[in-house]
C-alpha cells in the first residue's frame, strides 16, 4: 500500500510539472492514470477560470440572482458596473474501475468585499459517487433538462424560465430512463396562523413534514437530429395545514437545425415551486389572505444558436415565468457573440434585459451589457 501511495504521488507530481510548460486542450487535465489492485485509477482536474465585466442600467438593482431580494417590487434607479470572477470553478474526478467520485466548487459562497482583497468563499456545487447505473450524492436534479440550457455569458442564462436545482439524491439510469428520489424541501408561508394574519413564514421557520422524498422520472430520446426529454416531478406538501400531492411536468429538447446551429427549449407546468427560476416563487403561498395553497407555475425558455463562421457563434435566448396565485410575471432575454481565441479560451459580449411585471406593482426592467473571458481546463 505504501508503494501504491508513493506511485500515485509521484504520478501527480510529474503531471503537475508537465502542466507548467504546456496547456491541455481537453475538457479535463489527467493528473494520474495508474494501476491499483489490478484496476486502473484515473485522476482528472477540470473546471474553468472566468472573468466578467458587467454594466446594469434600469429599474432593477444590480445583482447576480435578480429574482430574489427585490425590495417590495419597487423600482431602484440603477447604473452599476461590476467586475466578477466568482463563477470560476474547479472540479476533481477520481475513477477506480467502475466507481467514480466527483467534486466541484465555485466561489459564490458569500464573503469578500471590494475594499481590499475580494476574498470570496468557495461553495460546494457537486459531490457524488457513481457506480454503473447508480448515482448517489449532490448534483443537478434529475428533473433539470441540461441539454436545453443555452450558451450564455450571464451566469445560468434565463434562470427564471429554467428548472434549476442542485440537491442530494439517489438516481438510477438505464437506457433513456432515469428515476430518482431527491431531497425534499418546502419553501413558503408555513402555517394557517401566519396566513390569517397576512404574514408569511419561511420554510425554515414553519412546522413542516418532509418525511417523504421528492420523486422524479425522466425519459431522454436521443437521435442524430437532436434530443427530446420528458420529465415528471411528484412531491408531498404537508405544511401550513395542507397535505397535498404536488405534481409538475416538463418537456424539453435540443434540435439540430442548419450546419452547427441548434434550437433549444424547455417548458415546465404544474406545481414545480422551488424547482423553477432559482427560487423564483415559494412552493406554497397565501390565497385571499387566509388560505394556504400550493402555487402553480408556468416556466419556459427558447434559444437559438447560430454559428457564423469557424469559431464565431451567437445565441439568442428568452425565458419567462408566471404564477397563478401571486401573479408574478418575470422574463429575461439576451443575445451574445462569442468566439474561441484558442481551443480553451473564449471571449464574448452579451446584451440582455430583465423585466418584472408582477401584480399590483409598476412594471420595471434593467438592461445589461457583459464582457466575459473564459479559460477551460
């Protein structure tokens, strides 16, 4: 065992030395590939470094997650330019035989300031174990259609219209089918006492029963022309005096069109709650000032990517979401131009707009202009 560890350490050291003099054009850098106990063990380092310069002007304050922290829906006169590297991420993949371990962090964990050092905290994105058809750990929800997400410079693109959740789960995949039980969490106005007084109680403070996990089923149909996906989400909502089964469905896909162009879309309907829009709406809300009900949501995105010539490409995208009871109406549109300077380095510019047109509030929006450079390793 001592010799095995020494061999592994030496292999990693030699790989790191070689990286000092050359860059890799692969999606991940292989640090080691050795034989341990008769099985190959491969260690890979991946991720990217991304720098953004972003100017926001309009009625919605400059923020990365624009759907949250909106003070009473009131316009805020905004003209702000920010520099940001927090989207940058690092991941490590270790594969021993048929077992894979994967971990990834970025730097949206809070902390840091612009006075001296900008020391942002790291944040766990993914950490899971995969063996044959089984996956256990934290990663994208099985309800999230990754193939439908467009290429954008904005972090996450049209979040408000997307299913966007990372959480701990147990997933089984076979062929085009995927089945999972995932971590339950109910967010919203939590009890009838709060509802009758018109004051909401957050999911963290409410008396809630989360003894049954969320159930997800998905079928992915892949052909040479693209991919289509149908997903179903089943949850039990037992909180605030209600005990209901919450159901949502999604239809999404990526269609290859002309040359290297493609069209991507996703549509989510039903009662997805926190699964859509990065927390765009609570799972349960108060109706007519007294009744606690499960919120219904319709969310969608469409995007078209066009390759102009060689490595020059653009994506035109739009995402929107509306809710039934609270009558929220949010949207995000944008268009970009991106080019690869090298196989690993791309730069681009994106122009977009956020808009909010909720019930009983003035319609507001903000435009943004963003420049980005991204080096993938």
